[in-house]
C-alpha cells in the first residue's frame, strides 16, 4: 500500500474538529436565537427581586405623591405604572425561559440548578427590616413627627440592600443601598432645614424612581 503522504493528517483533522466544537459551544443561543458569551446570565433570583423592587418603587410613588397636583400625581404614577409593567413583562419572560432552559449557568460554566437565593439569610434580613420599619415609624409618630416616617423607611430600605448585596453576591446592590439611604438622609436634612414639604419628594418619590431604575438594572445579564 502507498504510504500516507500526510502522516499527521489524522491528528490534524481531530484538532480541527475539537476547535470547531469549542467555537460552537463558546456561545449559547439567546432568547431570540442570537448567541451570547457563555456565562452571561442574569443573577439567580433577579426576576423575582426585580418584581419586588419595582413593586415597592411603585408603592413609594403612590403613597408619597398625595401633596402633588392632580396632574402631577397622575403623571408620576403613570410613568411608574408603565415602567413597572415593562419590568413585569421582562421578568416573567425571564422566568419562563429559565424554567425551559435547564437552569442558569453556574460558576464553572456548566448548566445546572442553583440553590434558591431567597433562603434563610434573606428572610432574616427581611424580618429585621420589618421590625426596624415598624418600631421606627411608631417612635417618630409618638414624638410628634410622623412626616419623618418616609425618610426612616428610605434609610432602612436602603441599608438593608447592603446586606442583600452580600447575600446575593451583587455589588450593584451596594450602589442601590447608597442611593436610597442618601434619599432617606435627605429627608431628615429637609426636616431640620425647616422644609418638611420636600421630605416625601426626596425620600419618597425619588426613592421610588431609584428602585424602579435598579429593578430594570437587575435584569441586565452579568458575567457569572
């Protein structure tokens, strides 16, 4: 039999096949059939977290626009409802896609189910937050300053995101925590500056829009 003129051809073909397989699996189809880098996924629990954050953001807007004119209150709430509706659509689509796709990509890049992020640590944080909200609001009311309740709520809600950032492993929660906490502090500053009318605007309305904005950001994929 004639000798193979390319004795290394067999291993070369195998190497080419491996390279093609690596190239094909380096990107995974997105929700519309497009490809995206492996491991770029929304954080575990992002959809539920976005819905919760957006719900509270909308609630902040509804509660703290009572002093606005009818037109102003309608516009603010309308914007909040539209943003919330968009977040809800994206979150529900994400939840459906994740259920049908076999779970998120893990740290190793392999697909698999992860432990639910809303575990014991999360509920402990929520319990502490609820106690602080109730106790602080009652104390401020007993001191004759119920108008500071919204500022206190913003401070507590803001600081609790520092703890949630640790639990979820998301640095962006620390940004949210800082902004909302500053909104709460701004409400206290307005009180001591003899401008109590600005408390619901600074600590309530602005905080509401911040929560809605970060709910959208929560749905942005990150490198996992």
